[in-house]
């Protein structure tokens, strides 16, 4: 029996041309998906600011990645299925029953090379350029496919809900922060980003996750002025103090009645004595409460980001921190928050303090108990948790579930902690080394 002759007519060329066109569309969809998901939004924003409409359109459609990917996959699957169907019909007509297997083999190779690997490789290498180029067309397709994608989205979320998976609308913002933090850590490990630069940027990113309670000056260390003290004593205290702003209390330290600035105090006293030639005895009736500004109190749960914005809004620098019962817990300044970003800020009036951490000859670290875990992690590039405690001493007490004595040793979180000094119930010194 003679084999069926291969007839190349107009129908053949129409089918072949349609398959070729569908392969091009498949490559377009595949490359577009990769370009739009792999491109850097930061670079796209920079291009958009320079006037690139394509980059701006890419930013707009990638705001909703679920909708974007659904539309692109819908278009890609439509053209792939249609191309495979046409190829099967064409090869069956040409080669009979064996055409089905032959069409499957040929289309698999063509789709893999020309509609997947090739466009996606180009899109990865030129992500931002490709994203800006395809965004206007993809934007139209996203709008056209929105009704179908909406139905698919509901079905997908329903299936995910059956497995206990929830779609978080804020996950994109969290992913951006994690991406920045991860890039900084990677850059530092590869020597591209300096440790100080990494710490500054990470410090700024962490402001919204940290509270004033974590960095405030504890109430036991606050210097205050007794409103009932003699004016001469108040003057002497302000002259000797390294601080320009001091809280004023009456009867007991919990009863803060105001906040006095040294310049305001000196001006008021100078005016009351009658100038440089006045008699100091005129200070006898001086009332510091008349000079003090109203105290500004904030809850200990206020985030550093919110508190910094509030300081800037009110043009203030100083706040007293209270707990849920209104009891004084400490104080915080704008400088304290800025130091979480740029590190220690010292001026000519700061009192020189001993280092909170020292390294021994055998590679161990001598640490003050009051040192914050965050500062220790910054200084050593460790990752000790600070969820349950703010200070190193607090971490040891929390993990030990007791107040240790000098000489006791504990091991947790991959480190060895030895208590070297204790005053009352406070751990003042520890020796730490990695295990």
C-alpha cells in the first residue's frame, strides 16, 4: 500500500504560520512573567522618575502580583494549548496516527527552547529593560482577563484555606523589608557593604519594630531636680550636670511636675537677681516650677518610629516613659533614637564611660549586664534573641528562670554565659563565648 502523500497546500501554511505565531506569543508571556517578577522595583522607580512610562506601568501592575501572574499564566496556557492542538491536527494530517506522538515531541522541544528557556534567559539578564517594554501590553491583558482571573483567585484562595494557608495582604511590604535586610547581610558577608553602613540601614528599618522601653534610660539612672531644694543648690546642680534638660519633681521622684532647660533656668535666675551686679539673696523666693515646662509623658509601648515622628512634629527632644499604671519607668530623647541608627553620638559634655564589652586573650567577651542585646549583637555580629529581654543580664535571668550567683555557668542559644559580678539582685558582669 503506497504511503499517503504529504500535501502542502494553503491549509498547511495557515496552520504552520498559526503555530509559529502562537509560539511567539508563548515566549512573550513567559519572558514577561520572568521580567516583571524578577525586576527590581527600586530600579524601575528610578527609571519612572526619569520619565519612563513603561517602568511606571510595570510598577503599577506589579502592585498586585497575584492578579498579574494569574493573567500571564492564563494567556500562556491558552496559546500553548492552542498551539499543541493545531500541531497535533497538522501532524496527524501529514503522518497519520503517528503524527500525535511526533507532534508531542516537536512541540515539546519548540516550546522548551523558544517559548521558555530563551525568553526567560533574556528576561533575567535584562529584567528592568524587558519589564518596561512589555508592561503596556501586559497591562491591557491584565484588564481583559480580570473577570476570569478574579474567579480563579477565589477558587485558589478557597483551596489554600482548606489547607490552612492564609494570604496576607501585607506580605509584600514585609518581603521588601526582608529583601533589603537580606541584601545588606549578603553584601556585608561579601565585603561590599561596610558593617557601619549595614547597621545604620538595618537600624532605620527596625525603628517600627522596637519600643521606647527597649532603649530608654532607666528611672534609677535619671538625674532630677528637687523643686523644694534651695535655689543655690539647684543652680549648683545644673552647673555641674552634663545634661541641659532635667526633670523636676516635688515630694517624691514619681511626682514629676515639669522639665527645666538649663538656659531657661539661668536666664530666669539672672533676671531675678537683677543682672550681674544683683544680690544672690534675691534668689531666696525663686520658684523653679514657674520656669519648668509641662512634662511630656509617653507609653512604654510606643514604637521608636512613632516617637521620632512625634518628636519632630512637636519639635521636642525629651520624653518621660510611663507604664500602663502611669508609673515612671525612664526617659527617652531624640538623640537616643538617632543613636539606634548612626551609633553612639558623643559631645564635649558627655561623661566618658567604660566600654561595656571587652575581649579577653582567650577570645571570650567580658560584658556589662546592663548592655542591651542589640548593642552586643551589633558589636559582635551575633544573633542573640531580644524578644524576651532587652539586656544581657535579663536574657540570662529569663533563660535560667532564677537570679544566678557569681560563678554560675549557663549554655543556651549556642553560647556559654558565666556570671562574673552581681550587685544585689542585678547581674553586673558576664563572660560570654560562642560554643
